């Protein structure tokens, strides 16, 4: 029995030495173990929210507050909000252990997010720890022993994903593994990183905008075309009732119940002789939310700016000198 106990003790000692050497090889300083037990808990998981990539590859980068910036043809949606990974760290003997040091690092390299389509690479992992003056730094980080050390404290972790079109709609996820080291002890916490690919927004013109037949006069004027096909004339612009025109109609397709916004660029109508009229001040009746069916229609009106003694003729954006207006749609 005595011989057996000695063998167990030797084995345990060798195991501890092996762990200690392994940590030193990873750059963890030889910090004395605090007698208390560290408690590392996730408060909030990392989530890049909803996104739609239209073409090519794009990146979505998260900051310490959960804000997103994008590069490439990709838009994000507030319907599925983005969140950082928030971790609380405490110790059962916080006051006694405050001056002890430790190391924070990832257990392994971030794995791509997997889901119904191609994998989404996750990288550029960064951390902010206000209690230690660390702001937007990479891992690992070593907190050396010192009287300024504090417990408990909070860590915020975030990163970057790369998405590629076509990114099949659905939820993508991966585990991200964080370790807190102290001498021969390690404390582990895991989060699930998520991102949701949604259907890219698209619009198609069903009926083009038509201001109908008008006449000008010595004083410049306007023809205001509303989304219900009504027209109002100002200045010396006159409306010819026999050809009332109509607002433009567009069909949109996107992720059901997501919100979106529209923006416009001005257009120019021209006749065969090169005379022009500008189209500005666009209005629409879109409502800003994609129907539950994923498709819907909306109408667009605008203001036609009629010049003084505007020459007669047929004016169009497709005639030389004309320039079509554009409609841009994005998820909110």
C-alpha cells in the first residue's frame, strides 16, 4: 500500500510540472496561485446579427459597443441585433486575490461559423477590459501581479467575419473558447458566436414614372406627381387632362418583416433637341417593412421642374442628354 501511494504522488507531481511547463511555453508568467477559485461566466454571447451580402466578398467588423461597420456589398439588419461577448470574472476571495496576476487567451484559433451554406471565417478577435486600461487589444493578454489589480472585472470580446455571395440564408454559428490562466490552473468559458444570413434586398420596376402631358409658360413652374397618380402644377406649368400620367411602381423582395430604407438620385428628362427638365424631390408609399410574404410593391412620385417657355417635345430619360433617376434600397 505504501509503495502504491508513493507512485500516485510521483505521477501527480509529474503531471503538475508538465502543465506548468506548458503554460510557461505559452508565455504565461510564473504567477503564484491565489487560494480562492476564479469564476468566469458569460453574460452575453457574441452575435453579428442579420446581414445580406449582394455580391463578392465582404467583411463585417464589430466594435466594443456592438456597433458594426462593413466593407463590400453587404448590409446589416437591426431586426436581428448585434451583441458583443461579455464575460464577468470574479474570485471567491476577491479582496485577498486582487493583487495576483493572470493571463487571458483563446484556447484555440477561432473556427469558422458553419450553417446551411459555406463557412464564414471568424478572426480579428479583440478585447476591452476597462478595469485594466485595456481597450481594443488582441489576445493573449498578461496581467502582471500588482497592487492595482482588481476583481471582479468585466471583459468585452468581439471580432470580424467575412461573408461571400451567395451566402445561403439561415443561421451560422461557432464556439469561441476563452481561458484564464494562473500558474498551473486554468479557467475556461465558451460562447457561441452567431450570424444570420438573410435574403438580399432587390427591387424591380413594374411601371415607369410618367408625368403625362404638360405645357409651360413664361414663368418657370413644377409638376408634382404623387404616389396616388395625382398631379399638382405650380408657376406657369399647366396640366393637360387628356394624358394624366402615373407614378412609378416597384416590386421589392427581401427577408420577411425586416425594415428597410429607400434613397434616390435625381434624374434628367431630355428631348430630341437636347432641352432638359430635372426630376427631383422623390416620395414613396413603401411603408419601410417587408411584408410577411417576402415581396411587396410600392409607388414613387417626384417633382418635374419645368423651365421658362419650356420647348415642346417628348422628354425622356432614355433620350440623349437624359439621365435616369436611381432608387437604392438597404436594410435598416
